[in-house]
């Protein structure tokens, strides 16, 4: 039996997505020996179709990744806006000095990471000494 381009094109598509010869034979009604002949004859077309199939998968996941990134960026933006609203509306005067200093240091570290610049340099492990000094100065002011 002779098969036309339509059957051969169907074979190329099914092989490109990884379908086995047995499965293609069941689905198309074409014998396995004929399919093996198609394989030899249409090897380049199958490889080209495999390339396009892979490209479609990569594009799909790229789109999904971009959508996920956009959703996360939107959520981050809203969370930062809410944090800004809280920071503007709440008084930090009531915050203990240790916590205020720790907040400043944490925020400065975050800004350093974001800008790749060191904003504050404290030699050695003098953070606790700095907090103690600020506490003593704070207590003297009161």
C-alpha cells in the first residue's frame, strides 16, 4: 500500500513528540515495518519537528515564568506600599532603642544588597557595643 504526504506528516508529528512505533501503528493503522521505512526516509523532518516541539515547550515555560514573575512583582509592590503606609503612620519613638538600631542595621544591609554599596561600616563585631553606647546616650538624654 502506498501512503501519501498526509500520513507521512502525521507520522513525523507523532515521532517528534516521542510516540513509539507500536503506538503510532495502533493509532494510524500503518504497519510497523512501514513506519520504520518512514523513519529512515523522514529522519531530518522528524528532527526539525522535534526542535520546534522543544521550542514550543521552552516558550510555554518562559511565558509561565514571566507571568509568575509579574505576579510576584505586583504582590511585592503592594506589600511594600502597605509597609510604607505603616511606616508613615506609626510613630517609631515608642520603639526600644535596641530594636530601632537593629531595624536600621537590617534595612541598611538590605539597601547595601540592593545597591551593591556599603552604606555603613562598623569595624569588627561592634554592633552590640554600638547599641549599648546608644542606650547609655539615650538614657542620659531622658
